[in-house]
């Protein structure tokens, strides 16, 4: 819809301001259910689990897993692409904490914009390298 396209456009602009743009995140998934995420030369390790019947993947980042666990819906795209769609409620809760800790005005604006909408999902499009 027109409204969702406008929200996506605004959120993309905010994401780019904080460095979240195509190619900024590099995920490596291993057969032993571990993964790593490289962002701005920093690596965060974690574990993942697949739920094939629900078509979801749960990513557990870092040591404090209760705060850093995210479940995404998995969509297989064209040309070997994989889309992970996250419900923004927990993600923006984390961004709210980060914006408060860092006093980052761009994160605060993005969080404020997203909090005006219900049932938003944000996604990552992963391409095999």
C-alpha cells in the first residue's frame, strides 16, 4: 500500500543514517547451529534454531540471550535470496534502549516513527556469497 511504502522509505532513510544499508551486515551460518554477524568491523556471535513447520528462525545473540533473542519469519526469495522478517516490537525496544544509552537522535527519530504503527515487520534480505 501507499502508506507502507511511505513508512518503508522513511525507515530506510533513518537506517542509512546509522549505517544500516545494503552490505553493512554479513552473516555466517554454520552447520553446528552457530552464527556470526559482522557489522562495522565488529563480530557478534550467537546460535540459531530453525522451525521448519512454522518457517521461522530464532537468532540468539551474545551472552545475555533473554534480551537478545529474535525470531524471524523466513521467506525464500528468487535467485537464492533469503528474507528474514522480524516483528519490530522487540527490535524497537532494543533500539529505544540503544538510543537512550548513546543519545543518538537518529535512532530516537526512527523509533518514534515506528512506534506510531502496529504490526510492522522489518526485514533483511540475505544473499549467499
